[in-house]
């Protein structure tokens, strides 16, 4: 049996790569999945030999390196989570419940872990009784250490677990501390092989002491890293592993001191020799005690026993010789010079990891024709930025300018006051256009239908939320019943579901406030319904509803009439200039939207990504310069809007001034005033119509968005309830099994006794007996680990 350790493989399961990848590409890819059929099939085949397994052969190294390189290519094209569920069992517990994650980076980390394990097993399989066997084992141990180093420094930082993942489901054997501990261990075993080779080659004692001292230091780093890890990882190891590593540490501390004592003897330093032997004896005794108590491999215990015997024999001889012959002073242990280290073992990161392209194969990387995920994400980010820019800084900015101008004109009673004077009878063309729009849209019916839609969606959202709470209520009832019948010890539902209940309260509050807003819109419609319905009348009915002004020419002086006409024309010019400005702004909006619709940054991103390393991980931030440059084409629209904003401010100031002059110059006539108020009322009715329609459309969108949020919440409640139910059903089945077992137990035969037997008490019910003897909920006696596991179990 070998006196060195070999790490087993992390057990995995066969998974169907094809369907999740096809589903993801169908929903998110720029191309149809059939375009990558051969890549998907190749991925499935590569995984078969690349994930490790029961076969330990040097050919599996190339298979693992090739699969890892292809995973790198996949990760440049696809995100970590594409819905592909990957399962690996803990390294030392192949029959335990595996960790299942939707994370391709998890697959990559596990593949590298198993590659390092393969190197360690190849090294352990060598016959180290010969120099050739030792020389073959050394590079494998160094490659194992290098692979763990690469895994720790280059892969684990990118392995991010979902925040809702239970702490018990995090693979601790892929934690940085565990991997770092294995890195030190493999390097220590490589150094031990170097020491063994030097010993077989009869190197001098000082060099052997230095080699042994560094070996001890590496084993000490390994055991310290494991013991000091947070979260703790010691419980992951088999019972003999940690004693093995610690025994090796003290073993080689003893070897270093013993070999240095031989060097002191050769230099006639008898006192130093005796001091070194004393230190060697102490360390060897510690190694032997740890090895014996820890039940390490017999080969390790035999090595330690042999060393301890040799050291004790030499110590007795050296002590006798010094007492009888040399009489040298024996220095204290603290006065002994430290033994320097000879670090020959070096971790080796194999070329297939440093240069993955070299092991991809003649067919090239998977999904080579697909644009990288980071590049695709950069395109998506650009499109979002582009649409947000057009909407917020162009479309919304233009609408804001229009709303500000309309509000100012309403306060000034324009253009109603001007139109009432300019046209003593009939209706202004602007009002006729607005009335026609309401009539064509069947405005009142449209509003009533939208109000009904809002109410229906509100009821639907409330129903979804009620259904989610019904799920929690049903689980609570089941939990209460099982708690009463079985007496289980777990958190009651009202404590376990507190987070879900709090979230439901927040959602209820949102619905309450939304209902208040809906009522406000409804009241607004009730207030303005009659006026808005009036707009749907034909032109004759509208004209009849607006009084005509009856001012005779003789009632005004020619000077007053001329002044009023001059000011009204000046005011009309300013209003037309404002209207022309808004038309030009709407044209800017149409041109900007057309440009955005035709704007495709794909060629620029593809050109930029082609200049990067093939298997380099493309991140969206790498294309920020490309995105910023492409967005500059919209600067001209932003500049035009800034100019228009200043121009509108000037026009509104002019309109206010001209309106004041117009009001001062015109004669207040009751008929003109009545006509002006009627026109103003119709214009305001149109504005309220547009406002109510906008409010209702926003409400419909709000409830539709809220419905999706509530559906997700309902799914969370269902998953939580299913998890609790499966847990309680497992407890129920275990309870029934225990009850049946006790019911089948034969009663012990009573010994015959001359004295009369006392009355036998009535037996308790089987349920009561088994309940008292059930183990705790967290006890391993339930035997959950013995349940046969299906391949690649789904992630909870």
C-alpha cells in the first residue's frame, strides 16, 4: 500500500446537454439552434470522457484538457446559467446527495478538480521503489498541485453561487480553502518524492536534511490551511486523511533533524548531534502517536515506527559516547540553527491550461460562429441605452416642452380668447380637429372599456395573491396536523414563512394604493364625462353649443379696433411660431426613432471582438468605447432640443407680453366673454380626455407588470410549500416504518417463576411507543442518505 494520498474523483451524472442549450438558443440566440447542432452534439460527447470517472489512464488527461478548453469557448459564447442542471457529489461521499447547479462555471471547476485528482491517482499508481517510478510520480504530483493552483486563482473567483442557495448545498470541496489545502498537499508529496529520489541516489546528509525540512513545511501548510478554513472543511475528509498529513509533517521534521544530526556527527560536533537527535526523537514520537491514534495507512505507520526506532537507537549511542568520550556541551533546542529549505518541488500548470487553444483540436472551438455572450450582452446594453436615450432625452423631452407650453397657454386662455375675437361665429379649426379625434376614437366608450380592463386586471392580480396565500395556508394546516400527530421538531409555518408573508403584505399595500389611484381616475371621468361626450357631437351641435359674439362696428371706435387687430395679429404670429416649433420637434422625434430602429451595432462589436484573444472571456464593459462612439450620432438631436428649449422660453415670454397687450386693447363684451369661455371649456375637455386615457393606459400596463411579479411570488410560495411537504412526508414515512418495525418485534419470553406473576400492564399503543423512540429530526438515524438517487436530480 502506498504511503502517499491520492484524491478520488468528484462523482457526476449523465446529463442531457442538448435540450437546455437548444431551448436557450431558441429564446436568446441570434441564430436558430439548428445552426449549432453539431456543436451541441460534440459538447455532449466531450463531456462523457472529460469529466473524470473510474478509469485512471494518462489518455484521460488529454480528454479532460480538451473538454476544459471547450468549456472556455462555451463560456465566451453563453452565460453561466442557460438552464443546464449540472450535478456533482462531494469528493469523499460519492453516494451522498449531489450538489446541482445551473452554472457552467461549476462544471469547469469540477472538471479541473477531477483533472487534479487524475494526476494524483496517476502519481500514486507508480512503483516508487525504483528511481524510474519516482521520477514518473514527481511530474504528476507537481501537475496536480499546478492544476489546483490554476483552479484556485483563475476559476474559483468566477464561480459565484446564487444568493438563495442553501448553505448546506454549497460545494465546500470547491471552496478556496479546500483547493488550497490540496494544492499544498500535492506539492508536499512531490517534494517527498524528490527527497526519496535523493535518498536512493545517496545524496549527502545536509542536502537530505534541507529537502526533508521543506517537505515538513509543505505538509504543515497543508494541515494549517485545512484546520483554519472558514467555513470549516475538516468534516469533509475521511477519518485517516488529516492524521496522515499531520503525521507526515512531524515525520519529516524528525527526518530533517536526524539527517542534520548525521551531518553534525560527520563534522565531529557531538553536542549538536545529540541536540538534533533529541529534536528528532520528539518529532518522531509525535508522528508515531498521531499515526497510531489516527489509524493511518499501515505503510505510513511502519515508516514512522522505523524512523523512531532508528532515532532512539542513535540517540542512545550518541548520549553514551558523549558522556564517556567527548563531553561536548549539548546546546538548547532554541540555540540550534534552523535548517534551511531546499525547495525542489515546483507546482506545474500544464501547457493545456496556460494555452487552451493548443488542446482544442482540429475541429476548432465550440460555437465558433456564434458571437460571444459578452459581446451579445454589450449589444443588448447598447440597444437599451439607445432606446432610453431616445425616449428620455428626446421623446420625453419634446413631450415635456409641449406640456409646459400647453399649460402656459391654458393659464392665458389661449388660443380660445383670440379665436373668440377673430371669429365671431362658427368653430375654430383647431377645436374641430380635436373633436374629430375624440369622435373617431369613440372616446367615451374607449374610456369605459379601459376602466373595465383596469378593474378586471386589479381583480386578477388580487386573485393571484390570494392563491399564493392559500398555498401557504394549506401548508400551515398540513404542518399543524403533522406536528400534532408526530410531534416533529421543526420551525412552525408562521416562523418559517415569515419572509413570504412580509412580502405579501408589501404587495397588498401596493394594491391598496393602486386602487386609490384608480378611484381618482374614475372620479375624474365622472366629473368630465359630460364635457367629453359633448366633443363627440357633430359640427352643427358643437357650433350651437358655442355662443356667437354680436359686436356691431359702430360700437367700437376705429382706433380701438385697429389697436385690437394689431395686437391680435402679433399674438397670432407668436402662437403660430410656437406651433411651428413643436411640429419641428415632432419631426426630430420621428427622425431619431427611425435612426434608432435602423441602428445596428453588431458589425462594430463583431469587429472589436475579433481583435481579442479567441478563448478570452468577453465582458460587456470591453465594448464601452464602441458603444459610446456609436451613441454620438444622437448628439445632434440633443443639441437641437436644447436649442428648441431656449427658443420656446423666448416665445412663451413674447406670447405672455402680446397677450397682455391684447387684453388691454380689446373691449370687454359679454358675448365675446361667453364665447371665449365656451371655447375654453371644450378645449379643456379635450385635454382632460387625453389625460384620462393616458392614466388608464398606465394603469393597464401597471397591473400587467404586477401580475408577472405576483406569478413569480406564487411560484416561490409553491416551491417553498413543496419543499416543506416533501420534508414532512419523508418524516411520516420514516415514522410509519419505525412503527411497523416495533409492531413486528416479538415480546420476550418470561422465565417460569414459582411465585404468582403480577398483573401485566396493558401495552401502550404502537404509535406511542415508536414516537417516544424516534430520533431527532437532524439525526442521521433517519437514513435519508440511503435513498437511491436518480441521475442528475433537479435543482430545488
